[in-house]
C-alpha cells in the first residue's frame, strides 16, 4: 500500500537540447549551401517572423523555429559584444 503523505516525483525526459549558437550555425551553413546570403535571410526572419526566409535544406527552417526570435537576437548581440567590446 502506498502512503498518501509522500509526494511523487515525475520527471519528463527532455529532447536533446541544442543551443541557439548551434542552431544559428546550422542554419547559416544550410543557407550558404543553397546559395542564399545567410545574413540577409536570417535578418529577414528575425524582423518579420516569416519562416519562409529560411530554407528547408537540412531542416534549417524547423530548427530555427525551435527558439524564439528574441533568443536568436540576444545570442547574436552577446557574441558581438564578447568579440568586439570586451
């Protein structure tokens, strides 16, 4: 018989998490392979939220939509500051 005074714990297994930096890198590579200007396309996506700025090649579109656009912008800004202003 189980005691009702005890708290049960339930832990959900998370999907393998991928960092924002890895997502940007993968999307950048996929865009380059398809002949697009990845900077212009990623900026278009960040500004508009329209995922069609990102190619489906190598699953880049679904991958970039796994993170919020503000997270992408934050990562890019942090990387820029770390490289240029510190």
